[in-house]
C-alpha cells in the first residue's frame, strides 16, 4: 500500500464521516423544527407561545381598568354615606 492509496483511503473515510454528520445535522434540525412548531409565531392563528405576552398585557390592562372602576364605585358609596 503506497502513500497515494493511504491518502485516498483517509480522504474517502473523511468524506463518508462528513456525509454522515451532515445527514445527522439535517435530521436534528428537522426534529427541532417539528417539536417547536407549536411555539412559532405563525402557528395556531395567534394562539402560540410567542403571542402570549400580548394576551397577558391585555389582561393586565383589563384588570387595571376594573380596579379603577371598583375604586370609583367605593368612593361614590363613601360619599353617599
């Protein structure tokens, strides 16, 4: 076995390893995409995890509005006494 054959063998083995690693990388990328689909902004018509902060902000605004209304009603009741 000469030096040229050894180099060819090493290059061939490295090529096969590279192809296997590329295939493994593609497979992992596809699985990550599949498992994280539900938390993507375009999933579920606005019902995804990425839209959660908007909904929480709206709930906070509603609670603040209700709190102000309750305080106003309590103040009105106190004035009537």
